[in-house]
């Protein structure tokens, strides 16, 4: 039995962790942390859990929690996880952080983009960037996981094989991303109101979105050299889903078949990454509720560019699902344990 | 291993059967019937199933199918199931019909409301109306199940305890129902286009909707006398979900507590029916993707009426989920086997 | 030139007043009141007005305003308008109040349902309930208009002819209303977030919604006796629109034709109320952006009830449009001046 | 009085022409052409027009029509307009074609991308590409207008000043466009059903969309040299609106201010193009229902690229509104006559 604690269990990502973990055999959620709802019935906050969860919300006392559980998920605002961990805690409990605190290797870059002082830079080095498709072996033995951001997960998986194989010039990469509104969180903001989001689409964070350095860092590892990209997210009137449309110039004259071979090389054995058939475009509805990432590409001979597309559910592969995928690896379970939900359509 | 055949597997309800059955242990889908897509790759029709289903669509040859599988689900237009079954087939295979063919005991009423000649009236008598919360024992031994309609399921579960206990006058019942658009099916009709449904709400089938006699018949059994109700469905711009708001006059002076006691009497032990706490209203989002029916009520002393509310996912408890609940009972399994999906929110 | 002031111009109804008044000849908006945005550029709050409105937001100084303009619209929370008016102000400027402060004749009923002490009960008597289809002549000479609520407008227009003609028993009336989300206002609340409203429908204020006494009072005038109704609003995932489905028992044996004749009697000459052809249901999309109220009914001989349906745009006929309709009448203009927008579809 | 005929009046763009022309002084719609609904009451097809339009739908007899009206709008599938015009007709009536038939100068390019034989290549040369912001003077004296496509209108207006001034390299242009679903038309297709579009986003026509050569041709005129771009449209779950996000590399080292000056040079005097303030992003909701195009840009010094953004209502500036803007010019009216609708929000 894996005993689990969740700090930040009443945010959308926290609620998704509960949804995915709740009826698993061999997993027990022992701690529903939520600073905003301490003492309240969890199921009164998320009524989908009525009669499924009987617990009340707890504070974020990591020390106490570390003595109770095997793994802690922190689905909290930036900076909180870094302020809660120390050597004693990490020696007692595995931590999977869904915030950005340990995703960026260079603490200066983190502090510049996030406008925060990092509280635990000493653990950045050991934290593993929890993208199992790339860092599977490292994840297995990690005690601290930096769970990737939603946009970086989708962006990276969409372009990775062609960058890794040197088939596209990574510095020509333009990543145009579209996200459902759950990515904006459950905070009560005018900009997230139904009437403001419905019947609307807009870009946001143009040129300054904080997922940019995370995408660039991971692409740099794949390319073996520094990479700078244009990244622009958009807010789409739907609850879930991220679609990435990425554009890059070929480095040479790779054919459609050679490009496809690169994708197959990296994804053929991956359960959660589905390379679609030629001509089929990724759509968020086909992955909704699941941990799948659907990817495909189209070579455009007119421009010598390739258009790469990827779709994930931002709440699952972009957050809670990937965190559980990491947990499975850390506890020696089959990677897809409890994560084989068929996407829900319509 | 229960071997399953689905006729009509490419409609929305058929797709939902596949979603719910696909990764169950001890269940194997052997036949993806779809008259419209014979020979085509099922996953090309429902791309959420890509790499999960490898089969092609088959015709609706019930005879052949009956030799291959243990149970057949018919998720087909009215009249088809009745035209496919005969004694030989029913002696070989269990049939769970998601259409209305065997829901109405009086064939004349069926033919009048459905404007169809019934092809197998001889089986109406033995067919069991598959609402396990009422007919559980009959379901277990049935060979032909009339799986209830989506509106009747939600309407009935919402008002049943008060009708059964005689606390409301069933002939004062007004059932105002609101449904997501998946209930209209996957047929290409102008009225179901995105731009026609989005930013719109309308009633339809006012006074003539075919679920009316089904609701009345089941309520008549509960009331022990003939019941006539007003039933008006509405089309709501969302994919899934049915909300029923039902109004009726009290027969006496029952208090809030007495009404609640009636609900508890019938639903306390039911896994799938959740009687919400006082003051909490059912909402479709809290049951989405699950087999739950959430119900509650409000006594209005000003009018001596009670307002009863219920919410289901029309694709699950209103169709595929309930069909599987019936299948579980017919095969001696725990009723909620494979049906404990936590509702997905947001 | 009619000079106009708006208090509460940055709420949704206030914004709609601006939209409808902005490019009218002979109307000039002189005051964009908004307590929350004093001193800010109005077009930075409603970017649709960019380059159309150059003014900054002002406070709600009614005294100063009364010296500047001919008419003040108050699109503000309950209680504010009552606290701002006095004899001096009403002697200088016409006031059209979009809140509920002067809608209820009995101050005790107001205070009970709104849980507020009324600050100006002395003006309740003279205020005219601004439903022009009923009170046209009174509106023309009023100096204080109680602009009807969105639900009461739609509910009343839907059932009025049959109540007025005594063809239905008003105490059997059940009004099931469905509203778009703009009715909840622009306040930053979790319940109004996109992800909470989208893919959901729920009832709210069951048995206690504050529009109930307003509906009952107006129906009482029509019926010539006290009327008590069941009224239940629902929140629908769309921006605009209210649909009312109302049910009542016939008092006698009126035929479909007699019922239609009653509707025609009251609405044939009304520009803004459209009695649809037999069998055509009102839909919110067909009135969106316009001041129309579409109504129709269906006699159900099985239950001896009639189902009455009506649709409006809650922002227009349910708020700003009706307020302007009243303004037109008060200033001797043709009632539909500036209000002949064709509904926008899709 | 300008007498107007519309061929294709029951498509979404045709309906929008009716909405915008209906209550204009000095304009009278004399012919509601619709091959699919000949003889039917127009208001039964578009119930928003109930009691506003009394006419029946007519066929597409251009010869007869040309004798009756001053201008014909063709809002019809590709190929139809070209098959209907001849010298006699053009000598009698002005034609504004909302299809693509006369947008592409090179008939070979047209026939290759549209897979159609052009029926009237002899008129391509004289047809004026009806983008008034660029071709205003030519429009005034034209007898045949090629009304621009929705994507080309938005794409072109978004990037035009920087291309025209040589500040960006047009061959680095990547245009990522997002469209509401009305752009897909009113045809009954599974892909346009509510449940297929809702909660989904996808790219379509990747690398092969037919608006590509139109965009390239117009950009070539601006750049003074051949231009090839990457253009990818996406389908967004909303009724109306197009957002374009365009990326290009600077040719030199232009500053934010210099880029802004270029936009101001071309758009300062344009009523319908609104250059937003620095840092404000275009959003489709702020132009909905109006003929505005909102544009802005962001210089990204990290990549030496500029991100250009533009938003229009695809039904108005992207179709019917722009057609009327052209009509106004052709008949010597102020360009914004009847087109000053304030965008509707929410």
C-alpha cells in the first residue's frame, strides 16, 4: 500500500490527483491538504467526491505529513514546495512537486522568470525532471521530482524526436499553444469568468510566459546546444486540453518518411505517446481525461518547414497523470498502473 | 471472461460502451457492429481508441454474433433490436437493448408513440426493465433487458421515493428536463450543429416526447395506479448530462424530514444513487463520466409543493453505464464492477 | 439631445446600456459611473468600446449627476438606488432603476426577500413598474421607473395573456426558468468561473429566489387576486438568454385556438413581443442581442395543462433594452427607437 | 434607395448580410436567393428574422435578378458566382462575390488550390480585391468585387504595415489562425456537430488550406516581391471570431516604437482597424458582431522576432460586413454607413 499525501488538494490539479488515485488498489490518500479549506469536508469542495471521500482538508504541515505517508504531491503555487522541503523531509518521504520550483536548473533563470527568491536551491541539482519518456531511469531512483509544466510537456513531446535527431533547426522553433481554461486554476478572477472566456480566444503572456525557459532548457538537452524559441500560449473556451502547433525549418532535406522514422524511433514503445497515422491531426477531445499525448507532423515542401502538432489533457499528462506516472516508476510499479483511462468522448 | 458484442458501436452510446468495457479484466469486446462503417478501422471512427482498439467494424448479423459472444448490446435506432431477436437467439445469448423496443409493456402504446410496427411483441412480456435500483432481482435472471431511456432513468430516480411512499400526488408531477447534446446522437443534422446549439436553449418534443409513456408506466408501478405527467425536455449547450427538475404537490403535510426519510429508505444502500445533503443541488458536472445519479429535493411550504432534482450523465447512468450495471448483475458480478469511475471535474 | 448618466456602467447590464445607447442620434452619455473603476479609462474595462468611448469612469455622485443629465440609469446592486434618490433629485432628473429597489409595492415583502432595509420607501408608491407592454401610459409620465427583473420580464410576458383572460389557474403556475451566465454579473466568484459553469447545469435559489415576489405581484394584478407560483431558475452554460417554460392547468376547456386568440389579443400590436407560429418553440438564439421576447404555448390535452414558453436576451429585454424602451417612452420617442437590432445568429 | 439581391442568403454569411442590411435606411433587400429553400419563408429558416422579413426564398436566376436590383451579393460555394456572371450582367448590376472565384489573379493557381475549372477567367482581371483599407479607390469604381476571405482579411491586416514597410522578412512569416465554427458553414456534417467541436481544438488543412495563396498574393503586392508563408487554421469551440497570431523575423533592428509607427502610419485614419495600446492583446470577444479588426504586436528581443496579433468577427469584417463596406464605397456612401455596431459583450 502506497500512502499518499497531497498538498494543494483543492486546486484543479489536486482534485485531478484525487480523481486518479481514489479507487486504485494499493494506494491510499492519507492527507488532503488545502490551506484555504482547513477543517472542511473535502467532498463539499469537490462534490464529485461525495460519498467517495470522507476526509476533511488538512493544513500543509510537511513535517507531520512526512511521517505519515510514502509520497507527497505538492500541487501548490510557485515557491511553496521549495519552502517546505529540507534534508530531513526528503530522507523520509518522496516528493513530487507539480509546481515549477525544481524544474529549472539555473536558479538565476528561475528567479528572473518567476520573480521569486528560491528557498531551497540546494535541492535543484538532485531533482529529476519528471518526463518519463526522456528521464525514465532517473525518475525511478529519485526522491524529488520536478513534475513538468503542462505546456512544456506538450511542446517537448511534440518536437522532441526531430530536435534530438537534428532534423530541424531548434532555433527556428515557433510554438503556438492553445490551452483550456482549467490551466488558469480555480482562483476567482474576472478574467476566468465564464462570460469572459466563452466565445473568446486570446494570446497571453506573449514573449514572457514562464514556461518558456523550461521548454528551452529541455530542448537544449535534446539538441546538445542552447535553444531559444518563440512560445505563445492562448486561452481557449474549453475546460481541458492543450494543443501545440509548432513550426520549424528543416536542417536538411528530410523526407516525410525520414521524419516519421524519427518519431517512431522515440515513441514506438511508449504507451502514452501516440504517433498518429499520416494525415491525422491531434485533437484535444481524443485525449480528454487520459494520460495520452497524441502527436503528428506535416512536412510543408513549399516552405521547407515542418508543422508539428501535439495534444494532451493538461490536467492529466500535463499535471496529475504525469505525476502519478512518475510515482508508479518511483515505487517500482508498471508505469501505466491506474492510468489506462480511455479518453472520454464526447 | 465475458465475451461481448455491440451492435451500433459507432453511435455515442456505443462508443461509451466501448470506453467503459475496454480495459476491464474478464470482459472482451469481440464484435464492433456498425452498419455505417462496416470494414473500417473502429479507431478511425473514434480516435480516442487509437492503439486501444485494433478491430474493424462489423455488420449487425445477430445470428453469427450470438454464436460468438455471451451478451449483445444493441445501441441502435428504435425497431432494429426487435427485428433481430428471436427465440433461438435469446436461447443462446443475453441481449441488453439500449433502444426503446422492449421498454413499454403495452405494444399499442409503443406503436403509437414510436410510430413503428413492433417486430417481436412476443418478447415484451419477458423483457426486464433494467433499472437495477428497482428491478435488481429480475435483472439477474433476465435474458432480455430493456435498458431504460436517459430521461426516464433520471426522472424516475428523482421522484421515485416520494411517489412510492405516496407522499406526493403523482398526477401533479411536472418534469422539466434538461439534456446535453450527446443525447441527440451523432447523426449529421443542422439542428445539432455547433453553431445552432451553442449559446442556445430550447424545449423540444413538447407534449409528445417518446420518453413520456415510459416514465408514466414506471411511475404507475410505483404509485400502484395510472399516472399521467407533464414531461418537457430541453436541449442544453453541453456535451453530457441530464438535469431533471420535477414539481409535485404533497398529498398531505409531510415535513422536510419525512420526505428525506423516504429518500433514505430507498437510496441509503444504493451505490449509484447519491442523496445529497440538505440544501445541496444536483449538478451535472458532479456526475460527469460516472454512473452516479445525484438527487435531492426542496419542500416549498409557500406552495405546498416539493421540488425534486436529479442529475445523471446521460451517456453513463442514462445509457452505457446502466447497461453494464445490468450486465454485471446478469453475470453474477458485483454491480459496480468496472463502474466506479470518479466523476471528472472540471 | 437626451443627456444620459449611468451609475454602474461597468457591470454587464451597464455595459449593455452603453452598447445600445452609444451610437444613437440624439442621445449622449455624459457620465460613466463606476465605483470600482473611478478615474480609469472606460474602454480599458470594456475593450469593445476602444476608440468609441473616451471617457473615464466617475463616482456615483447622484447630486452632481442630476444637474448634468436628463435621465439616470442605475445598474447597481440592490439598495444603492434607494439610498441615492430624494425629492430634489427626482424633481431634476428622471431615474430608471435596473435594480429591484422600487419593483415591490409592499416594502415589507421587499425587505424580507432582499434582507435589506429600504432607504426610500416614500418613493415606492410613485415608481412605475417599467414593463411597457402592460404599463405603457404610466411609463410615459413617470419620473422613477422600476425596471423589471430579467426573470420576471420573461416569466410575465410568457404567461400574461392566459392569466389575464382567466384561461389558466395562476396558482397552478410552475415557472421553470433557464438563464445564461451574464445574469450572475461580473463579480469574481468561483461559482461563475468558466470551468465551473461550462458543461454544467444546475438549479439555484430553489424556493427562495428574489424574483419570486416580483413575478407574483405582477401576476396578481393580471389575475385580479393573489397569486403564488413555484419559480425555479437554472444556470445554463451560455452568455446570454433566458428561456422560461411555464406550466399551468386550464380553468376550463379552452382550445388551442382560444388560447392563441388570447395571446394575439395582447401581443398582436406589440413590436417587441413575437407570438411564434403554432408548433414553433422559442429559442434564446433567435432573440440574442435584441429586445424581442418570443413566446408560444402548447396545449397538452392529456394533462389538461398548457405549456407556455418564452425567450428573451436577459441583457436586452431583461435589462438594458427594456430600460431604454422605457426611456424612449418617457421622452416621447417612438418606443423602438434605437432598439431595432436584428437578433444576431449564430 | 439601393436595391439589393443576395444569392446564398441562407448560409451563415448570407444571413449576416440580411442582419446588417435589414434595417438600414436607403437599402432594400429585394431578393433572398437560396437554392436549398426555394419557395420557403425566409424567416422559417432564420427565425431571428421572424416578423422582420416576410419574403420567400428565391432561386439564383442572376439574369432576372440583374434587372431588379443595383447590387448582387453572392455568398455561395466556390465556382457558382463565376458561372453566373457575364458581360451583360456586369453591365447592369454590381456584383460583390463573397466566394473565392475572383480573388486569385492567376487562374492556374486558383484552379490548382480549388480543384475547379474557372468559368469566367475573363473577369478576373477587372475584379477588385475588396479590402478597402488597401484598395479603397479601386473599390469605388469597381463593378465586380472579390470580397476577401475571412482568414486572409485577418492575416493581412495583422501583418500588413510591417511587411509594407519592409520591417519584417515576409518569407519568415508563420501565420497561426484560430477560427470560430461559423466559418465551417451551415452544412450538416459530423465534424461540425456540437459534440464534436465543443471541448476540442484542432488544426485543419495543414499546409493545404485554400486561403494560403490568397494571403500570399496580397502580401506579395505589399512586399513588392513573391512571398511564401506557413498558414495553419484551427477550429475553436465558439461561434464567431478569428484570431491570428503571426510570427516573423525582423529584417533589421527596428524598435518597438518604430514598429508601432508603421502600424500607425497605415491605420491611424482607418475607422475599422483599431491598433490597440501597447501590451493589450486582441481578443475576439471585443470585436464580436462588429466590423472592427483589432491588431497589435509584441517585439521579442530574445528571438529578434515580432509576434503580430489580430482579431475580427469572421462573419462581419471577415465576410458580410466587409462586403457592405465595399458596397458603401461603390455607391458613394460613407464607408461605415450601417456598420457602426458596437461589439457585443458578453
